[in-house]
């Protein structure tokens, strides 16, 4: 059973809210990471970020199942962004240069394209909108 995708039109007020939110979340993650790395707490930061992002992923799937919007074509983690997200979780749990390079190569380009042309594949809800930008900011 397919459902409507929600596409946020380029340049609309809604698009700008998402773009500004994306930059805010990204800068927050980077600045907090830089500060904690300088103070020697980088491993703790990675673990906390890992658990936050893992819980976000579990809640996302639980929410889509609850709404009845879980479909094999849209929900399985086989899209570029989902593969990058899983790579990010693996990297945060166990840093590895190969995974880092993979994330730089695919993650940045995929996230940038997704932020500029957002498409909520499970329809629209305030939660799905916020979740989209949190996951792509990570």
C-alpha cells in the first residue's frame, strides 16, 4: 500500500524553515563536538551522539509502523541517506578511517541534495518534518 510523498517546494517559507533548521542543527553538532574534543571528552560525545541517533532511528520506525505508513519501498534503509546514516552510527560506535571517508564521499553530497530538494517519503506530520532535518543534519 503506497502513500503520498510530501515534497517541500524549493524556496517556499517551509523550505527556508527546514534549511535554517538544518544549518542550526549541523552547526550545533559541529561546535559541540569541537568543544568536547578539545577538552578530551570526544569519546563520550561520540557515544552520546550514537545513542541519540540510534534512539531517533528506532522511534522513527515505531512511529511509521504506528501510523501504518511502513512500506518496504520507502521504509527499508536502502536509500543513500539511510545507508549513510547507518554508516554514521557504525562510525560513532567504532571510528574507522574507511567509514569516515565513505561518509564524506556519500553523506555530504546526499545530505546536501536532500536538504535542497526535501521529500518526506512517509507523508507530512510535524514529527516527520523535524525528524527529516535532524537525520539529514547528522
